[in-house]
C-alpha cells in the first residue's frame, strides 16, 4: 500500500494552576458553632483540626504545583542542552501503547521542536474508514503489519521526529532495522495502569469485544500476553525508561504520581548520555 506522510507540527499545550485547591478545601467543612457552653471547647478543638487539615492540603497542592513548574523548567533546559548534539536525530518510543507514552512523546516533540507522529494512527488513516466500523487492524492484521512497515520506512528516512511506535512495531527484523535509524527508547509502564486505561476507553481495539463481567482482568490477561510476546524486542531499544523506577527514584508512594514531565526528563537524560557517548566515539575515531 503506497502511503504519503504529511508533516505537521505536534504541539501540546500544558496548563498548570491551583484549581485543585478549592476542590480539596471543600472536603473540610467547618463544624457548626455550638449552642451551649458545654460544647464550646469541643467546637474549638474541631475547628482547629479542620483548619489545620485544610492548611496542610493547601500546602501540599502548592508544593506539587511548584514541583511541576520546576520540572517543566528543568525539562526545557535539558532539551536546550541536548539539541545541538542531537543534530535532528529522530526518536522512536517503543513499548505498550498508553496515555503516558503518548503524553511523553508529544511533550518531548514540543520541547525539542520536533514533529510528532503515532505510527498506528498513520496506518489507520491511510487505510480509511470501513462500513463495518472495525479498525484496519481488526479487519486485516497482515495488511496492517505490512502497512506499518511501509510507514516506518518513510518515517525512518526523515529527521526531527518523535515517533510513537505501536505495540507490535517491533515485530519483524525489517521493522527493528528501521527503528535503528534513530534513537529508540522503551517506555515501560506497568500493565495494570494500561489495563485500567483500556477499560475506561472502550474504543481501544484490543478490548473492544470484551463483554465479560471482569473487563479489567480480561484486558490485563491480553496485555500480558502481548507484552511477553514483544518484551525481548522492546529490550533492544537504546535505553529503557521504567515508570516504576522513576517512581522509586522520586520517592513517590503511588505509580500514578509519576507525571509526563518526570518521564520526559528521564528520556532526555538518557538521550543526552547516548549522544555524549556517540560524540566521544566519533572523536576517538578521528585521525590525528
């Protein structure tokens, strides 16, 4: 299938504010004023506790907002620092499809002033809609894979791209070779997080036919099979960014606390290391 890829900027607008504060404060309603002297002391104690909790919640939100703002500034500086050595080399994000992987790809593209593409979306757009309402992958798995290879072939010939490669983009020797035309990064997100996303979004083709009483378990089982099938191929990436390891590094209590900024910074840090090594090797190979 002949395809023509049109470049268009991938721009992501990120807005952060303290909008969460009113929502949090609404959870801490002030106790009613006592009607008798005997309950006055108890009322003062409850009032003090409520105000203290509300203050702690406000401080927590403000700290989180400041941390996000700081992370954004650090991310911008890191992107600026590596741009020169990157020399327009494309970046391919491997791994299971997820909201985090997509967000990280768009964020990196925005910071590096690169173009963003999703390989699965390109294949589906090229195939066009079908009267059955099924995706191209559902209608013709083999045809989808062939088209995917054609898309990767075109993308790998271009520069200044961030490509969000689909789940199975690593299948086949040809695809793996094409992914070597740029820097490949495996975005490793826990499968239970991805399964929850799929259950929330019934448009995901992977579980569109699930009608069991346990959609999460069914989705997790299917994702696990797909993950195990491709894990060794994902591992051929130049670097791996594990959400679980990022959460541990930042001392987060929950994996869900990890933001796209956190992951994107780790990606750029690894890219910086890779470009530095490449530069040293090139310099070492120069004749005296």
